[in-house]
């Protein structure tokens, strides 16, 4: 059968959607169709991809307006009687066609305070940790850095506050460090001031688009918000800090 794909073509100076009718078959995903179009009709179509297994996070795009991985979006789940729109992520600068510049994300990661373990607590120079504490942070390590959560976040997508807000992917990264049973670093002040966690209004849009089904909002962002509130806004905590001179 044939289906039509309306793919964004252009660069930072401008562009438009262009329709490409193409043959599709059972079992195909959007990335398969884009590759067929690239091979048969648009050899200069720019698209980023790598593993085609939903693990590298490279082929992020907006399919029918929803941020998704092209390699994990089956055509059988889409209404093919209408053109399938494929557009680049909107939260990042456009390079060409479906490829955006996501380098800002890697610069942000470098600014987050690194893991700082407490001294070993066993005679052999190792640590002892409760299994429950380890399991709490293990979820966050499933992130494949597709940046779909960043793309769907309105603070970055609509308001473009990239200079004040690190986004849900890096709150997840910070949570993995903050909640690690061995970590001793203090990141609360940075979360409030430089990283802008107060801008998040916990709409859970980031959680809904995560291909690894990480519960970003409930398990990472809200606990980090609670740490900031306890430290900065709780009157009893503030009084104790004043009395202690800290």
C-alpha cells in the first residue's frame, strides 16, 4: 500500500513541508519510510539515526506533532489515510531538515556537580549500601538521551529559557546523583538558582513521551523540588539554620 509522508525540508533560514508518497509494508516504522524516501526520492534529506533499536536516542523527531523516536513508531499505529507529518524537534536550533543541534544538552551536563562519594565504610575499602537505595536511582540510568522530554517541555519549547532552565533530562541526571546513597555533594542551591527547577509546573508531559518509561516527574523532579522547598522555604528549617549560623 501507499502512504504519504509530509517531511520538513529546510534549514535555520526557512523551509516547508514536502509531501512524499511511498510504498509501505507490514512491520515498517517511520524511520524505514524515511530511509526509503531518502533512497528513492530525496537523496539529500538530512536525518540523524544510529541503532534503529530504540537505544541510541538519535532519531528523535516530531511525528504528527508528538515528540517520538522514528525507529519505535510503527506505521500500523498511525492513521495512514492522512499524510504523516515528520518534523524536527522544536526546542533546539535547526541545522537541516530533520536534524537539530542538541549540543546545548551536553554543555548543561558538564555544569552539574559530579558524583562525590563518602569515604569507604568497609575494611576492604568498599562501601555497604541498602538494596532499596540502589533500586531508587537505577530507574534514572535507563535514559538514552533522546531529549524528547526536553523537546516537549514548554519551558524550553515555547519560552526558550535555555539559559535559566536545564530541563527534565538533567533534573533526572541530578536526581540520580542526589539520591545515590554514597553521594555527599550539595546541589540544592544550584537546582534553585542556576538550574531553574522552580520553572517546572509538573505537567508530566516529559514523563508521557519518555521511550524508556522513566517516571521523570514523580520520581525525579518532585523529590528535587521538595529538597529545595525544605532548604529554602520551610520556616522551621530556616530558623534552625540561622540558629546554627549556617
